[in-house]
C-alpha cells in the first residue's frame, strides 16, 4: 500500500513549503499582518462606537477588511506569481522532470504548497486577533472569550476568496512564464474589481452576482459585509452571524472556478517549449576547392602566395575621448537610461497596464456627471491626476523592483559591474527610466483629458490648469516614490521584501492620512493637503521642494549603500 506522504504530489508540496521557509517574504508578511491586526484592533472604530472587539459582527467585519484592503491582491501575487517561472528561470526544470513526477502532481503540488504557505501567513492575522481578547485596553468592550468564530469567518471570507485569486495568478504566471504579468494583474486588481462591479455585475441578474462575485459583497441580503452605521452597538454586539444559502453557493462557485482554472493550466502546460519542426531531409552543398590551394605531388599541398597588389581600404580609427569627468558621466547615464527604456519597451505587461491605467483614470470624467470646481479644466485635471498618482505608485513599486533585480536574475550582473561605469550611472539610469515612463503616462492622460473635455463641451479648456496640477502635485510625487523604491531595493536586496515593505508602508500611511494624521512632514505627496487655489503659494512650493529634497536624499542613500564597490 502506497504511503500518501511519499507520493510525487506530497514530495512537491512539502518541497515548496520548505523552500518558502527559507525565503524572507513569508516572515515579513506575517509581521505585517500582525502589526496591521494590532492597529485595527486598538485604533479602529470599535472603541469610539462601543463595538465589542470579539463580537461576531466585528470579527467578520475585520476579516472582510483584511481580505480586501491588505491581504487580497498584491501579497497573494508575491507568494503565488512565479512559483513555476522560478524553476525555468533557474534552469532546474530538466532535473525536476527527470524524476517520476507527472504534470498533475507537479502543478498541484506547486499550487497547494504555496497556497498553504499563504494561508499560514494570513492566519497570523486571525491568531493575533483571537489572542488580543486577553489584552486589556481602556474603553474597549469585550465579550466572553470565544475562538471558533475567528477561524470560521477567516476560512469563509479570507481563505476561499484567496483560493480563487491565487488560481488566477498561478494560471497567469504558469502559462505566460512571466512574473511581471502577474504583478501587473495585482496592480490592476482594485480598479478592475470596482469597474467589474459597477459596469458588469450591477446590470446583470442576481444569479450572476451569486456565481461570479469573487468576494461575495453583493450576495445575500446585505452581502458578506453588512452596513453597520444605522444599527445600535448593543444589537451588533449580540448578533449571531449566519450565512445564507446564496452566500454558501457563492463560496462553492469560487472553489469550482478554481478547479476549472487549474484544469486549464494542466491542459495548456508544457514541460518543454515547443520546438520548431525541421525538414526530413537536409541539403548538403559541396563547394569547389579554394582557388589558392593547388595540388603538387601525392600527399603534398601548397598555398599560393598572397596577392599583395590589391588595394586595402583605409579605415579611420574612432576618436577617443576621456571616460572621466562630469560630462563623460552624463553621457554614460544617458546611454544607460536608453538601455533601460529599451528593456521597458520589451515588457509585455505594459501593453495591458498602460491602456488600463488610461481607461481607469479617465473613467469618471468621461462617463459621469462632472461638477466644476473653480473651472472644468481644474476638475478634470484634479480627478485624473489623483486617480493616476495612486495607480502609478503601485506600478512604480513593481517595475522599479524588477528593473533593479533584472540584471541579477539573468546572471549578467558580474559582467555589468565589471564595466567602467560609476555607481550613480547604474542607479540614476533606472530611476530616470521609471520616472520618465510614469511622467510620459501622465502627459498622455492629460492630453486625453483635454480631448474628452472638448468632446463633452466643457469649454473653455485651460492648459495652464493641467500643467499646474500635474507639475506641482503629480510630478514631484512620482520622482519621490521612485527614489524611495530604489533606496529600499538597494537596502533590502530582495525584491519580494521590497514589495511587502513598500506596500505595507503605503497602506499604513494611507490609513493614517484618512484618520487625520496627514502633516506635510510625513505626507510628501500632499494627500488631502492641497487645492487649486493654494498651489502657487510659498507654503505649497516649499513643501514640494521638501519632497524633491527627500527624493534626492533617498538617491544619495541608495548610492552610499549600493552593493557594488567602485
């Protein structure tokens, strides 16, 4: 009788679990989830509204918020995105498939092994949330200790939702063998899901909400997450949360969709890339003997003398210039930036991300009623700029991380570092390429916004409003975010840790800004701190110079801690 723990599936499964224990990203995720749980537990709305922090309502509410706001899109992509791509990139796929392991065992072991690690990371949130029942906090309402509701709602709300999304990321990364496609999907999750809800599910019969809403927000009378603001705290603290048949059907549909996605991956996955077919016959063309070789005697050959009477073309030697000095360094930075641009142009994910970013940014001003504030141009520029800056921040994190680690992953870093190029050329070229890419996208969105404004008859058009808002608010923010990610990548030296740290810090700051802690000293993007009337004041311009100075400081820091020594 075969031991189930010694099957090929089990071998691949536990190998993935052991490999993840040696990575830094799972531990960083767990620390981030624990810190996030403590933040929401002690400084959330529970104390102010009298909600019991261990009531079933509050447990379910926090599980839904954790799944959608922090855990769902980006961190799932970090764990599930490149698990198959990694084997082919490292060149260990021939060794793996030389063993008696089938495609099904390999794919299922990879998927469920990494999903198990993801659930273990997420369970740190549920376990911490449960243990906080024993921690006293002034003014907090706590009911008698309970354990089962934490893990019940964690499984139904978090695990099942992540199962479907993990299958999507796994399918995208495995079939394209490109992790950047997965990161692009993760960056597009929020706008794509919101557009899917508003433009698709909202106009379809209710049965489609039951079957095709991955988070279940529209399922049941109030959905998986109810609106509590009109209910009393006494009622919410004693309510017993139950799930309707529609909600169970929604969760079952997620599992079925996951199985279908894995089946598609199994049918389309190939161990070896398709080889080009060759002809059955090979043509062999024999040429005559060279004219300069003559036969003299049996077994002897002699070469004819070289004809030196032929004229030789004169080729001028290239002009040699100095490789030192600020001018030479500037030319090196420009050349390196051009190379980075060519590499970015080869990114297939940009073909999807750029049109999607433009569509999401102009969606509100193109299809909804626009109420002018100061003028139509100011409203158009403000709406498109604010939406685009949030999208670009996510895109900058991933593309900067990939650009900084690309050389190491393709194993050309030693060759690159052996060239007579200063460190600042290597760092500034990547910073400039990503920043210019983002700024060019801002310019395209601005032009499209002007065209939409003219087509909708919201004239007159004021180009100065677009230039002022994009130039004072958006452009310094892009330069700052790119510099921060470059410094984090150089300091942490692991792109996954960089992704987790950058996204976690951004989510924490976004939370602080929304609860009122948004002083300009730690809010360099001026989130909720600017309006069109004060953009040209000395105060705002000084704050933008402060933002640019921070960007320069982060670049200097990255240069100082750069691993390559001059």
